[in-house]
């Protein structure tokens, strides 16, 4: 998430930042704009972001949106491919095996996409999580409480919905974790398609929520979907990770050192019985994401900038292409709403996610006596919570792991993930469109830069230079209008003007 609009490493222009106090105090209180009436003892939920954090969030979400559109295209392509006369070729390609069998890596294309390419995705997720913990919203326990509680409730509630549906309906409880994950890229793609721009506070909440969501999903995969352990391979993977960490701390550079080592760690992790994507997360968390004096960006940001295009532009779309291709028919869609396993997934994503995230946010406000940013309403939180019901990449992965060995049920659960995500997207679209005028006004206020300083005016209200620049601009405009008035008056006096 460290790219700017030109594709280069993200840097925050500290020299342009206003010298007034940060708009987000440590306790979450906004000190400028419409929230200026908040007292020092009053905490604000979803208060306006500080300027550096806003810059980072906007750059990060811009990159995620591009990846989300590619993900959406890949998913549609998979559905078309799997539901045409070419469906046999889809299965043939997906089940084609390649890789060295002597190393235990003779895998199908679908398996390579799920275990290999998604390790790149989780590597980037590990860097994002590390960055949030050392420089983002999660570094301050008070600020972290909201996204952590919201994400945790947003995973518990869908799991409970699934368990209740399958307990009463006599279904399998193996898929309880399927509806627990949020796909931030897909959610942002939906926002891009419907043309709705959220205020930066809501976008930051959605982003941080997804990062925490990824953390819990990683823990679920590691704890509940680990097969019989091969301790020799696991020890080798641990030794490789230790070497990876040691080289980083010694400042060793060069992709030719780390890429082969990363591949070896991944291979050992795969053969250990622990899901191979855990290797990607572990290596991502080891990178330093804090800046030192003289650095424009940290090593973690630099590596993320290089790897993210590979993750968003190739790895995740390829996973979607070979995982989202399920047969869609009237009977299949009917089964989605009649079988307990699939119905539990749909209701978990649509109902469980919305109720869990909204309820977790409301409870956080209730027990911490914090007030919602007065520019927002609880309806906005519910709309974002509904949008978080779009579960795709990790939900599909967990679905494959949960029902491994049952191809028919695996495909049915995938269809349920697609159906639930589509319903959540449609509901979120309706809810967000109801507030689109309010959002546009807030975004325009956040982006307005009348003094052309490169910093939004809303962050410079306490900066004397800001007002001097505005005064100079207005004086030039006033002088121009006086000149035009004099010219118009002279033309009218000479009879050249309109009668």
C-alpha cells in the first residue's frame, strides 16, 4: 500500500504539513473543522485522519481498487468459462499437475494458485499488518480498540449464524469459518463501479478493519486447518525464517538472496502440514516498517511497493480465475438457499457481517463513552458494515480447506460465497447511494485546496500562512475584477458597450 498516483514509493511531504496541532489527538478527538467543539476528555469515533495518515490511506485504497477491478474481471471470466461449452477445458486446465514430485510439490494449477500465489497475497497482508501496528491505526491501543473489536465481532457473528443454521438444519459445521472474512479489494471495486466515494475516515475504518480481519483469518487457517505435522519440514521452515530475520537485521540486500530463501521457506512450510500461506505472513511481519532518519520510506514500504503489483495484478486474480469457476444453474441457485451449509454462508456474509461489525462499533462507543464523528451518522457505519459482507478471496480459500475431499460441497459453498457477496454488494450499494450527496460534500471539503499549497485547507485552518496565501489570492482576484469594472465602465461611457 505504498504507491502514489505515479506508481512511485509513497512519501509524505512533511514540509508541507501544517504546523498546527494534529487533527487527531491521541485520544481520538478531532481538533479542527466541524468537530472542534469536542473537549479534550471526549473521544471521537471515526474522527478526521491526520494528514500523513490520510495520504497513506488514499494511496493504499487507490492501489487496492485497481486490484479489486482485476479480481472482479477474473471472477466473471471464471464463471463464464465454467458455464459454457468450454467448461471441460476449464476443469482440464485447473486440474493439470505440474511441479517436482520429489519435493512433494506435484500440484494442480488450482492448488498452485491457492497455496503458492496466495502466499504472495498474504506476504503483502503481513507487511500491511506490521505497518498498521508500528505506524498506523493499531499503534495506539485506544485507536486500535474500534477496528479490533469491530473486526472480531464481524467474524464471531457470521460464524455463529453459520453454526445456528447448520445445527438446526442438520448440516456440517466444518464451514463455520467460511463467512468470517472480508475482501477489501472486492469491496473497493464495488465502490469504484457504483461511483461512490467515501469520506477518508470511513475508508480508513474499512481498510484497518480488513487488515485486522486478515490477521484473524490467518490465525484461523493456522490453527484449524493444519493437517498432520511433519516436524522435520516444520523445523526447516523455522530455521529458514530465522535466517530470513537475521539477514534483514544485518541489512543484507539483494532479491537474489531473499527470493530463493523465501521459496525454500514456502516449500518447507507446505510440506510441514501447516498451510503454506502462513510462510508469506511470517516473512511480511519480519520486515521493518518504521522509518529511520534520512529515509523517505521504510524497507517494508519499499518491498510492498514492488510486490503489490504482482499480488494485486496477478496472484489474486489467478486464484479467483481457478477458484470462482462454479456451475451456475437454476437448481444450483435453489440449493444455495435450501442447504444448511450454503444458506449458513450466505446469511453469515449478509446478516452476520453487518450485525457483527455494526454491533461491535456501537458497543465500543457505548462502553468507552465515545461519540461518533458529528459529520457521520450510525447509518453510515451500517452501510460500511454491509459492504464488509463481501467475502471472496479468503472465504473461497477457507471453503476449499473446510470441505477438502468433497468436490460437490466445495463448489456449492463457493457458489454461496459468490451469492452472499453479491447480495451484500447490492445492499451496500443501495445504502451508500442514499447518502451519496452527503459523502460528496464531505470529500469535497476534505480535498479543497483554495490556497494551492498542496495541503487540503481543512488541515490549515490554524496556520497563519494559509490565511495570508488566501488573502493574496483574493486580493489579486479583487484587483482583476476592479480592472474589468473600470474597462466596462469606460466602454459604456464611450458608447461602445451594450445599449
